[in-house]
């Protein structure tokens, strides 16, 4: 099978990106996240006092519990 026939996976580093550029695209940081006010919109539609937002992160963190 030729290299062109192999499908690139989402976690593969693009050939035209440096390691730092690729890593920045894979890491979610507080300063790059935005509040999602529509995630729980159904609650605000019921009563505006329940309006709230979510900021989502997927993955693991090191909270010092493994020391």
C-alpha cells in the first residue's frame, strides 16, 4: 500500500506543521476556551434564573493526586 493511500489520523502531526504548532492545536488551555451558553439553553428557556454556561475540556489533568 502506498503512503498516499494511508489515511491520516487526527492525532498525526501534519507534515507542514512544527511540533510546537501541532501540540498547540491539541492542547486546550483556559485562555483559548470560550463559554458555551447554548449547552444548557433548555434550562434558561424554562426559567431565566437557570441561565448558565459550560466550558468543556476533554482529557486528563495532573491534579497532584498521583504524588
